[in-house]
């Protein structure tokens, strides 16, 4: 599918997420505007929420409540740009990949849970030692242990000890649904619950800087022009998550730009206008005059064409795996899993990926689904008094 200015839809979404997690605020705004121009603002919000989950959940836990509290904001481009700017700045200063780390480590049964301290929430009744352990870990901010315990208890026995959250509803509103996203959303709620009280101050990035507002305005004035294609797709973000990211370096998709008639019916933005254009020669001429006021892609230079299309990114013999995807996207710290980045890649390698499939970061939830169950003696879950000894 192609966007308004003939980028590939899947690549624009990944480029938006990548720009945010690298702290490139203006580039993120550019990709947001491309999705707005393509009539895909809700999909843009989905990218922002997913990026927040993976990259800024622990750093800015109040983000969804501040930005997506009201479903009507899903149709307001200015609110989208504000949210993208906020996330970009948070990731620039304090990116955190705790959700990914907890999902990976919490699905590995060789990781032995820690024992909590004696501090317990008051006015709570516990039917089992495991429930007491779960509530203690939540209260003490031991997210990895709490997630381990949740996986043993299940939602019916665990959720009475969790705070109510609107995160699930917000995820549904932008289309983050399904078994994997339910698992991810639950783990995210556990993390959010442990840090939300720490981040009560309003975000310092609640409004757009004048320079960014000016850039967005200038892009809007160029809609439909070849000069509107300012930024190229960052090739380093394509691996695994896009069509071109599953292609070898000797393959290319440049033919899409040189055969647009076959692509228009497949693209939501173009399908309607193209069906009208096919009614007559006059309608076809009017279509090209309206949507391509400069020239058609066939007449663009190769440099211009390669801003959105080109060769695949896989080297000869390179395969797809979730570990490589994690090493590309999850390079920040994980405050709830210290040292995760240095030693955990082998855990992710246990997941098999079908050849030719496009990867998704949400695939990490499959580790939770396919984990092997083990038991731990109740005595090892009881709270204990801990003392700091400095030698």
C-alpha cells in the first residue's frame, strides 16, 4: 500500500516509530504528517502508543492518560503532533525498554524470582502464598517478580490486587488488539502501576516549539508536490518489520513506482480517486493533474525514487529472528531488569520465525504463550527481612 506521497505504508509507520525512539522530533513530525495526509491518523496514533509501550512506558507512564484520554483526539492532527513530540523528547533523554525485558525474562522459567521484603500493602486479604507474593512485589516495585507471579495466578486471581487502568481501552481504540496485545497490555499495566506515582508532574513537552510548527505548516503547503518528499525512509529500521525488510539486497521494489496503476487499487488513499479516474480519458487526465502537479514518478530521478523504494536490506545468507530485531530496537536501559541488554539475547533466540514472515515486536508475547510451567515452593515466596551489608 502507498501513502499520499507514494511512500510504502508499512515503511512510514516503522520510520515514525524509529524517529521517535531515536529522539528525532522533526523527522517524527514529518512521518506523522504523511500519515495524516494519507487519511491514516488513527494508525499514526497506534504507532505512537506502541512506541510508548516499548520505549517510554517506565519513563513517561502518564502518556496515554494525558494524550488519549478522549477518543475525539484521534481525529485532531495537532494533538497527534504534540504527542509525537513529547515521546521523541522523552526517548531522547530517558529511553527505557523495561516492557520488552520483562516479557522476555518473565517467560524464561530458568529465571528464579526474587523474594520480597516484609513491606506489604495494608487491608489486603490473601487466599494463597502466591497471591501474597504477587501483591508484595507490586507494592515494592519488583516488576519482573510480579509478572512471574501473574503468569502463575492468571487474571481472575491476580487482578483484584491491581489498580484499575484505562490502558486496555485505549489500546483497543487504536487497534492494538488480539492475544499478543492482551498479554503485552497486562504486563504494561503492572509496570505502569509501579511507576505512575513517581511521575505526577505535568510533562514539560506538552506544546510544540515554534520551529516545529513552522515545519509542519510548510509541509502542508507542499501537499502533492514532489518536493514534499523531504525525508528518505531510514533503511536501518526496515529489518524484519516491513516488506523490504524481508527482501534480499539483490531484490528491489522500485517497480511499484513505475507501475502505479497496479498499486492504486490496493492503497486506501488512492483507491477511491483512481476508480473515478478510470471512468474516462478526461477523468484520468484530471486525476494526474490534481494528484501529480509536477510530474509522475517515472520521470523522477533515481535519487528521488530511492527516498521511498529500492533494494531489500537482507545480506546474502542473513535470516530473520526476533533477537536481531530486539538488538536493533531495544538498546535503551531497562530499570526493571538491570543488565538485560548485555546477557539476554540468547533467551530471545529460542523463538522460531517462519521463513519470509514479517516480524512484529509483539511477537515477543509468543514466548509467554509457549513457556514451560514450573513450580516453586511456597517457602521461597514468603517475604523476608533484608539487610544491606557494606563490607
